């Protein structure tokens, strides 16, 4: 009888542990493009499928890899620390990268390039140094990934677009090539988050309407597409099976976004396997 009772108690404990929400901790060394992708909708998408996220974003608008590296080695309090816990975002100014990296036992640390440099691989040279710096600061052993951003809207007339010949397809191809080189040259980067691919897939179906100002994502469908890509990447669960979407997005567009995110991840991982 005692054995049966012990077995029942152990079984109940296992069931209770399995029922606990999965907690995944993401830290992004980013800029406004990480703000677009991980600070809105991502927590809610994960929660809708039973997962819980802790999201940290080391934020400086327009920040690029060399500037992140300079801030790191000089331990500058240059960041706004955007942190999402329990669905609530808190922003703390004047933070150091070292402090934020030690704040949580991060599971994933993501790197990215600024949008105007995203398709120019020569500007990625400090990635190995930045990775080594992060490795010396974090607790535990997180996975390091690269966050692939998107090409500008075709009608964007800013001078930053000139180096890409004011061509969205040209910029998109350049970003994919640069990120591919970054992954090939830095074995510590084990994967990429292909938001740029997902955005392009939605554009092919619904048109070039995913930017609010030519380069940042729209507050509705653009940000939702990015969050869908991150959600499936982090949790491993097909986002096509997740029914949650925000009021700013209609049901049909939301379904296209989830499909695009799922297809982007399938495509990028197929390419990564072929490259190995």
C-alpha cells in the first residue's frame, strides 16, 4: 500500500512538473529592429501555447556591431535595458552590457547588424570579439544565434538605401549572403533567426506593406510576423498551430504571417544543413 502511495505521489509530481510553463530566456544585443521583433507580441504568442519567456533587449537605436563592441570593451553605461517578464516590459536607462548579461541565466543570446550595414559583410568583422566578450560575462552556456533582419521597403528613398541600389531584392540577397558568411566564419553561432526571410515571404503574398516608415516594421502585421518567427525558433513548436494574433492584425493576414515564419525557418535550416 505504501509503495502504491509513493508511486502515486511520484506520478503526481511528474505530471505537475510537466504542466509547469516552459521558461526560455532570450537576450538580444540589439537596436530598434530587435525592439520591433521581440518586445511586442512574442511573449503573448509563447504564452498562448504554454511557454513562458524572459526577454532582455540591450537597446540603442541604430546600433551596429562595432559600436556594441566598443561599448563592451569600455564598459559603457550606454544602453536602455528593455526587459519583458510576465508580459510586462520595463525599461531601465544607462545600463552596461556586462550587467545585463549577468542579470539572468540566458538560454539564447542573439547578435545582429544595423539595417544599413546588414548586407555588407565587411562590417561584421567584430563578431568574433563580441562573442568572446559575451562568453566571458554570461552565467551558464547559452546558445549564440544571429538575427537576420529584413530589406527596406521598395519605396524607401533614404540615402541608406543607396548602397543597395534602391532595390529591395538586391538588399534582401545581400543580407542573406552576409548572414550566411557570418554563420560560416563563426562556429559559435549555431543558428539564425530568419525574420528577414519571413518578411519577404509575406510581402510576396500580401504586398510590400509591412513597414511603417520604409525600414521599421509596421505596428501590426510586420511586428507580428517577426514575433511568429522568433516564437517558433525559441520553442520549436510550429507557429502555424498557434491561434493567437493581436487586434491590429486580421485573421487571414495572421495566418499568412504564421505560414511565412514557419516556411522561413524550414528554408533556413535546410540551407544550414546543406552548408555543414
